[in-house]
C-alpha cells in the first residue's frame, strides 16, 4: 500500500482535480463489487453528468490544458474575479430541496491552483494525515474503501459501553466561509489578521469568489470543496479532542456526522458541552432532530442488499422464471428497507444488481436480462419497470440506475452483438417510453420539473431520452420554450427559462440541434428559439458591454453556444446569422471575436483561449 503522502499527493493534483474533481467522480477501474462503492459520502451526484461534461478530454487537449494552467496562474487572490455558480437542485425529502452550487470553471480552477501550490499542498496533506478522527478524509479513493474505513471506525468505538451520535444542520449550505479562516488560523487571529498571506484567509476568499462573493454556504458537490472542508474540519477535530481529553470519550467524524463512544455516563454532558462551545465559536448549528444516544448495533446497521447476491454461484443455466422469482424477492427486501429508512439501501439497490449481472456466465446473463422484462401475469409490472418507477419517485438513486442501465446495455451488446432486436431490456424500455401513456406522463413530468426548477428530476428524464433514443416532438419543444405559434405579437419569454440550470439547458439545446438537423424548413420556429436565447443571455445595457460575459449566470450554456456556432453545427450558425441579419442592432454573442478584445476580463480571456483551442465541455 502506498504511503498516505503519495495517496494525497495524487488526489491533490491538477490532473486528478480536473479529470475527476469537478463532479467528484470516484469510480475506479479496480472496483469489482458493490462493497467498494458502499457508503462513500463523496460519490453521490457525479455520474449523471459524467458523459455530458467530460473534463478528461481537456487533459487530452494539451494546448488547451496548458493555457488553462497558464491563465489561471494570474488569478491571484488580489486580482480574483467573482463568478456566479450553476444552481442545481435535488430532492432532500418530499417537501424540501437541496441546492448544489457548481462553480464557474474559472473559479474552480483558481481554487485548484491554490491547493496544488507545494507549500499549501504540504500543509493540507499534513493536517489530513494527522487527523485520526476523520473517516471521510479519504474521499472514497481506493485503497481506503468502505471495508477499510469501517474497520477503522470499529477500532475507535469497540470496547465502549455507551454511544452518541450527532450531525450539523444543513452543513454545506449554512457553513460560513469566514469559518474556514477561523478554523485554520484560530478565530481570534483570523479576525485580527485579514492578510492574504495566510492560507485560511485565501481559501475563504477563493471559495467566496466561486459564489458571487457570498459568505453564507459553500459550493457542494465537487472534490475541491470537500478537500477544503476536510482540511478546515481537521482543526475542529483537534479542538474537540482537546476538550474531551480528560474523559473516557473516543470519537470519529464522517463529513458532518460525529459518532462518540464513552464509558462514564457523566461524559455525555462533557460531549454536549464541548460541541456547544465549538458550534457557537465557529457559527455551526447542530441538527437537534439527529442528536441522540445510540447503540453500537444501530451504528453498524447495514443493508441486506449489500451481500444479497454475494454467495449465489450457479454451476448450471438458471431458467428465466427462476431469475424472475429471485429479482422479485430482492425487490421485496429492498422495498421494506426503503420504507424503514435503512442506511445505504437506496444507494446500493441498483449497484448490487449491476455487479450481480456482471458476474454471471453468458447463458445465465442472457436469461437474467430476459427476466428483467418478464412477468408472471398480465397484471404484473416487469422488474425493470419497477426500478424505473422507483427512480422517478426518488431521483437520489438516479445516478446508480444510470450505471445499471449502462451495464445492461453493455452486456446486451456483448450477448447479442449482431441482432439489436434481441436486446430485450433496451427494446422493451424504448418501446414503453415511445408510446402513450408513458411518453405523455414522462413529458409532463419533464415540463413540470423544468418549470418548478427541479433539476435532478428533469435531467434524469433527459438521460432516459439519450439512453433509449427517445426525443421531443416539435410541439413539446415549443411548449417547454413557451413559444406560441398562434400568437403573432411579440412574445414574453417565460421567467422559468432563466432559472433552468445549465446542465438541463444543454440537454434542451441538444434537442434543438436535433430538430435543426432534421427539419430544415421550420425557420420561424428557429428564429423564436434564437430570440429566446439572445433575450436571456445577451447584454442588457445600452452600450452592449460584454466584458464580464462569462462571469455571470449561464456561463456554461454561453460557452457551448459559441462553440457550436464557431465549430459545431452549420445549421445553428445559419439560423443565428439569419436572426442577427434581421436585428442589426444586436451584438453577436455567439461569436468568439465579440469577446476577444482589450476590455475582456481575465475570466473572458480564460474562456476565449479555451474556445480558440476548440475545446468543448460537452463533447
């Protein structure tokens, strides 16, 4: 096993933080079973974007990559420009939503550059190595998988007779950016000394710049933020250890969950007092609903789904009907665990099935795939459809479902390479999605999700479209964009369009391009589309200032529109040029040359160079 210094040196590197850091993609080629992805706190919301926002291709474009590092080296803390992040919402529960902030790529790279500086990197690695209380400091990277960290947790708690658990309320959204400096430097020193030669102050400023200089909350969902948080919280762990030194208490922290083991019942008061001191000091808030004494068995309560298929070895071909029975039994166990809120059950439901299918022999694999769409009665839903409904009800498991579908389609191609019509699961899902009533229901769900800013739900439906070649009709696309073909007056652009996150906008744009390529004569429709894009993204001031164009909202959509105009799609360029010829007073926001001038901000220059290197985030 390599040293921890080498382990962290790899994680905190330009290549890793670009290739796998923005969406915290922790998938490793060495992962061969579901145990290795179970309970990773930092691997929940990456893969929905992995195929459509591919930063690995940036590293392969050597000129573009070098320009990124060269341009970002000029982004010193004194010259730092604030940017607006992409806001992406996911369901927290039935009544509330969690807001993820995906930073402008310029600001993200600026923070990456700060972390990889040798002095800073050494300081961060030292703090992480010395923090013996954090179980989340490994960020889900092998070899420190679930089994290893679970043994470490057991080592800390085993032998104690009493246990206590707590966590912080809305940890990332409520975390005060100045608390980074307070934790790292000490609160008194940080308040007295605001000089930017202190790493704590610089990290505070870099994180602020990622979210339009807001100090309330920190961007959620990327590896860089997780590294910064773990570094800062290592000082919290150190202070908590000091406050509990005279007690029987041991503890470990897992992101924002803290578990305590102790022997003297009086020590519970000491734990609560220590937490009160530190939460007040650093402006953190405990979640009162999740503060409780707990048994050791409750701490280690696991899902039966984790090892459900582990000991199933078949030395002969199993009938389709037997697989149907097996899958239905699996779903019954899963459904019960979902209802009882068993930790990890939803996360590993699809993953466990994925690795099971992968492990089967060719003949059994074929029958298992057939069983996914087989029913025993005319009134029963096939197993795969139960999963789709489950994901539609709770898109928190959508990214694992996408992995499962990718595995199914890979095995179908392998087993029926010469006859796509025999790829039973793909054919079944495509057939169901393309017909009423499912097509209509999913479209209504998509439209409602876009209108109500439900990012994850909308994006998942777009993913289904991609995987199974299902597209939007012209009328459906018109309705999403609010284009009324019967109204000849100048139309008001629906306000919700500006609130749609850029990832979903790129999916909509993909459908627009598909229509432009297939229906060449619908020029009025395309004129309206360009008008919507221009009205939403174009300069609002009279002097047509675009000097800070990429610092503001929809930076990713703006970038990809320019890339498509310059290099990607001649039909799109034709319709843009037609629109601008009829609106000669408008500046061309789809052309590189518009932004390549002396008034361009450092952020604009950063993106101009990327565009000149013909780099696309979504190809």
